[in-house]
């Protein structure tokens, strides 16, 4: 659980996040709200920004060995949030193959050849 020394206005955070999530309110993280209000506040602040994708990745995948990870139901909510946020297409997708740079070079060569 979050450190209880900080007090969060959860109803206000909920309203803010639901307003931002108007296209997919079903992805709202009810368990995160109850157990991790600090994380909920961060998600509400970052929703609609590419930085949230990175934040959610950090929540799910860490290289710190002193972390035990989230309970499965919380992990499912983080994954659901990640999927809903990714659907907003805020981050430019990379090519599906490792050959994207080679493909770009070939396109540049073709463009140069046309101009010659």
C-alpha cells in the first residue's frame, strides 16, 4: 500500500481521470484507486501524454530486484490502462521489423535516383 503520510483527494483525482478517459471509462483502475492513490494521481496527471506509456512500462517491468511486483489484479489494471492509453496513438510506432533503417535507406536511394 501507499505511504499514508500523503493525503490524496481521490474523488477529485477520479473525476479528473474519468474526464480524460471519456473514450474508455471501462479501463478506470478501481483497485489502484483503493490501494495506490499515489499511482492513481500520477496516472491522472499523465493521461493523454506519451510519458504515461513509459510510466506504465516502469510499473510493469522493473530491473530492481528489491521489488516483489504488484498483485495479479493490480497488474491486470495496469495492463488494461496501458492498452487503453496505447489506443490513443500518442507515441509514433516503430517499424515491425528490424530492417526499418535499411528500408529507409532504400527509399532514399530511390528518391535520389529519380532526381538524377
